[in-house]
């Protein structure tokens, strides 16, 4: 049910106190007034602590800086006059015993009168002793169509023609922003350039960065890696290309569900983190990194509130990629902890339930080094669309990885390097270790005051002990898990 329908239904059913969560006060008031005009016939009053009541000339300024008096006006207003009383930021006063008692008394009274109290706040702050009397509604951010209409209005005011594809791209980029933020960032675009063009989306992304920065839970990552920056992983690359249009309006119209996510498993250095950045870059959507450690706070209930906040922010910024690096460490901490009263379990349970049931375009990319710590509920079907195993590269893949890194630094001399020989000598080397070999070879040449050569690369190979030798047990465990058919090779 849409917010509008739910709100009108609650008013008609005479729910006495409705608590609406939103940062968009102006837009919410517009919607409330629209409801009154189209579906109801009642008077509208709004109160805030500084200016008191507004909306009725007789009561203008009444109850300023007096929240108890604001409730007394509701009680004294004419019984037969249908009225809506909007109280802004009133959650700050709900712990006062006088306010609490008055609201409880009013709640019983309003059930018999055509009056409703609407509390507007940016977050939920309801004392436990009032939860039975208050109904909470969440005011959603603007829909795709609302953003589209707002962009068309702004473009029209500039007397500018706009390409249909540009309009789609800008609308998608603006998803997750309030109308006020959209207007502000586009005003910045217009002040800077005078027109709205393809580069406007970059400034919109900067605005999203500001939102994420304020959360202190999520981090906005620059997804600057392309498919050409990684060698091998043929199955992963094909999987990604097949879903390159998965978050477009055309895919939604076709009836395709949004992909849920990927779990990338393999030993360190096989390109899991790089793959997460490639997903966001190839699909041209923002990349958010979640640090699970920051979710856990000291106060009881705060960690659960933070995971819900994280989910809300990620969904508001959708379509996006949510990257969780080394998720296995989080589950390992559960096994080694017995002092958090089940907080970690509850937080992870909330996350996994959301991951399985979400229908928003938030694509989760989780990486793991050690499958021993991953419980069955993580790897079961439904959590992720695919689980890819990133094993050590084959001889041909090692050649491809050497070519990728040598091309970056000496693309014009690529043919001078004995890439096939390097590939032979780097058995059991990971992609990260091959990159380290190239860097070390360059350092040898630089310190000798000359261009680095094949001999320098070979010397560098001899200096590096691959992780596969020191982590052989873990690698064998992963290999056995892969061969048992639990996972797909990347």
C-alpha cells in the first residue's frame, strides 16, 4: 500500500496519533494538504516550538515554546469541526510526564471526535509507554516518476531541451535524494554551467557522498576498475555482462527481478575486492562499502538501530552496490564472543533476512577468505544469486595478469617481455602477488638507473614466497569445497 493510501486510511479510521518519519518536512506538508483537499474535508493546523500554531488567524502564534499548551488547544477546539493538528519535532517532548499523560488522555478523547494529531520527526523517538497509542508511518523518498517530473519542471524553467537518455540517467542518479537536495544540487549545476548536461550526474554523485559521509557506517568508494584491469575470471566476467542492464527501467518493465548479490570466496590476493569495484563500474552505479565493525555500538539496542539505518540508507541510494569485505571475519567473531548478549547474532540475522527478502536494487557483493567461518544460512540459495570461487590463476590466466600489469606501466614495450616464461615460474602465485612481482622488478631496474628487464622480473619472482605455500591448509579446504560442487569457478 502506498503512503498516501495508508495515511488516508488511518485518518478515516480515526487513528488518534500518527507519527510520520521524514526529513522532507516541506514535501510532507504538501502531501498532507493534498490529502485534505482531495480525500477529506477538515481544518489544518501546524505547530512548531518557535512559532507556535499557524494555519488559523485566530490562533497564530499560540502555544509558542509551550508544547503542553499545544495539546490543550487540540482538546479545546470545536468538537464537531474535523481537524488535523501537525506537531513538528514533537518527539523531543514525549518523555515529559505531563506530555505523556496528556497524550494518553487525548488519545481516548480523539477516538470519538473527527480530530487527528500528526507528529513529524526525522527519526523515531517514542517512549515505550506510548507505543500502544501511536501509529508510525515512514514517508518515502521521491519515486522515480516524482524525480522525473521534478527534473522536467526544472529543465522547462530553463527553456532547455533534454535528451531522453540523459533524463533517464539523471533520474536514476537522483534516486535516494530528497526533492530539496535534488533542487539544491541542480541549482549548483546551473550556477556552474548554465545548463544540465551529461556531467551533471557527477555533481549528483558528490551530493550522495555527503549523505554517506554523515552516516559514519558506510563509505563511498570510487569504482575506477574495469574488466580489462583484471586477468582471468572468464565466468565472472560473462555473468557480469549478462546482467549489465539489470537495474535499468527497461529491465523492470520487462519483468526481470533485481539481482540480489554475489559471494566471492578465495584466498587473499585472488582479486575479490577488485571484482567488487568492477561490478559497480561496469553497471555504472555507486559503490558503498560497509564496515560491519562500525555497526556495533556500546548501548543496548544501538547496534540493531544502526543496521536498520544502514539498510534504509543503502535502499534510499539504490541502485547501488553494497560491498562487505571479508564477511567471514564477522561470523568468526560470533564464534569467539560470548559477552555481547546476542547482539552480533541479532544484527547479522537482520542483515541476512533483509538480503534474502529485499526487492530493492541494492546489489550486495560479499567477499570471504575462509569458508570455515561461513554458516549454512549464508551460502544457501536465495541469499546470493551466485557464489564464485576465485582460485589461484592457471598458467594462461597468469599470462593474462602479467599482460594487464605490464601494459599499465610499459604498454609500448609489452612484446619485449617473456610473459610465457614468467607464467611458468609463478606457479601458485595469486594475481596480487603477480602485481607485486612487476612492481618489484621495476624497483630493481630503477635502483640500478636503467629500464627494468626480463631478468629483473625473474629475480623478483625468486624473492616472493606465495601465500599458497604458507596458507596451504586453507587453500586445500577451499579446493575440496569447490570440488564438492558447492560453488562455481569464477
